[in-house]
C-alpha cells in the first residue's frame, strides 16, 4: 500500500507536459447537478457540545481515500450531542480517479449521518458549491464560518484532510502560482494550495476553534504550528507521513460520543490514543513493516508555542556560541528524520530535512564536550527545552515501529523542525522560510545555515 507522500511524489516526478493538460482541461469543467437530499433543519434546543468540521480536499490523486474516510465518519454519524459536517471536493481525470458515488466533480457540503453502507455516501447533501478552489485559505475559512453559523456548538474541531508537506511550498506539475509558502490542501484542479503563512488567516477570519487536526503528512512542525497558535487551543498532527488508513475516526468519534463534555485536551488525547490503537492492530503492523515506516501522532498546546520559540532561540544561540561542531555533526547523523525522500533518492535517509526537535537537542547534548567554553550553559538550555517539550508543550505523543534505517520512533516527542541533512535534491520548493512567523520569533534560519556548514 502506498503512503500519501509516495502518491504525491509520483505526481511531482511526472513530466509537466503530461500533467498540465489534464489539470487545465478540468479547471473549467462544470460539476454535474446532483439531486439534493432533504437538508436537516437548523438545530434547535440545547446547543450541542461539539461540531466537527471536516475540510476534505479530494480534488487530487487521493480522491478514493477521501470518499472512503467520509464513509468512515458516517459509520458513527452525528448524534444528539455532536454535529459532524463535511466539505468534500473531488474531480475527474486525475490519477486514481474513481467513478464511485455518481462520479461527480466539484465541492459539496454534507451533514454527516449514521449509516452502515461503507461504499456509498448517504448523508444529506446540504449544498453543491460548484468547483471553488479548495487550495484557497478563504474557502477553508468560509466553510468554518458556515459550519459555526449553521451548526453552533460549545466546542469546535476543525480538520484539514489532504496532502501536506510541512512548512515547504513544493513546486509541482500544474502549479499555476508564482511563489509563496503553501503547505496543505492541494487542489490539483486549480494548482493551488494553502500557504503556511495563510493558515493563521483561516482562524483570524472564521474565529478560533478548540481543537485543530491536520490529516496530512509532516504538519506537526514548529514552523507550521506557530502560524496557528492563536487559532486553536490544541493542535493534533503527525511529524511523519500519515499512512493511507488515515486516523482512527471510528474510535475517536465513539470515545467522544461517550464523553461529549470532553474539553479540547481530552478530545486531543482521544484522537492520539485511538490512532495508536488502530496502527497497533496486526494488519497495520504488517503494513508498517512492509513499507518500512514507523508512525507518530501528537497533541500540543497552541498557547505554549511562543515560549517554545523563545526556548529554541536561547538554546541554538548558546550552542552556536559553544561551537561544538563535532557534537552537532553526530546529532545531525543520528537524529530521527522523517521520510521526505525514499530508498532510491535518499538511501541512508540522511538528506531528509525534517527531524524530531527533542531528539536533536538530546543528541547534541549527549555528544557535547562539557569542557568547552559555554558548554554548561548550552547543556542547561537544552535540558530546559526538552523538559518544556515533554511536560508543557505536548499533551500526548504516541508512536509505533521503526524507520527503514532501524531508528525507533520512540525518539519522537511531539514536535518536528527543519534540520538540514546532507546535500541533495529530494523535492523542489520555494525559499520562503524567512517569511514564517516562527523564524521571526526563533531565528532558526540562521542556525540552519550554521548547521549547513557542518558535515556529518
């Protein structure tokens, strides 16, 4: 079974001449007009505890999995205490296109209701929106605003479901934009996707949510989370690739249904714990072993991210002053890196540039020469940063397995960061790091430049 990243990389490696016409031909295609099912009346009576808002951008080469996941949400459905609403996009003519559920194209909104049919969407259709750009942050904000108005609740969970690439803006066939720092919700029809620097605008426009989740690869990074720190109390995501089984929606919604009064941190723990339970099943353990992946998911506190940036800045400035390049070289070599490339493009997994922050700080401290001038101060700052990540920033972190180089995913601690590896070209992307709010707060770009001078 392919991972989300492997599927997306197949598109990145395709010739632009082959990909372009298909995307261009779809851009002006009008969706078929479906027969709308009766919409539920605006909720009345006591306000529900939660409204779960799922932004499912299947206008890409993972359309079949979007349909499958919406059916998984339907296996539980909305309840007397919980609303589930979804905005689902799909297209025609792209790789992995499916003719399921009428083979329509465009974007629709649903009120998710319970049914046992795992092959067909039976939830009431609320609106056919035509084919808006799901790679536009304004469309995501519009969905959240609509859901809050139509299905008010005491607490809100917002999920973006699609490809993710952490903080980077990858250049790809069909991309019709001229730069930026786009990270998530790739609309292959328009060639657009949401910029990292635009993610915070979703919440500034639509209001804060109690819980935000990225069902997308690589998104639990300091660089990404910092952009949305004011938009969500708790942020759930993965440092690594998320496999195509996705998250354990059935288990999560069952637990939330049993305790709808749960707050954001408890609900975040439900998401994380049920994720681990699913991947611990024999069939998924077998999948992880065959694909040579481990897996990880964490919940972190949005309000603690400014202090994280401050502690990171203190640590890397002291480490740079100490100048222990030998220790940093070993940390670069041994840190758990996440799978940006593959066995062909990055055989030793030493070019991949995303790694676990705690693990890197821990390794740098382990190998540091304590006799060097400034070493004690750097060690103390590193210990303080690790304590903060483990006991303050992170609500819950889970992991399973090991990577293809034998590194254990117990080395994950909840938050990743960009750590330059060996020189190599795994993916083309725009040089937009300096525009990130995290960079402005932590000054990490300068430290990355310093690390780039150190050979491992």
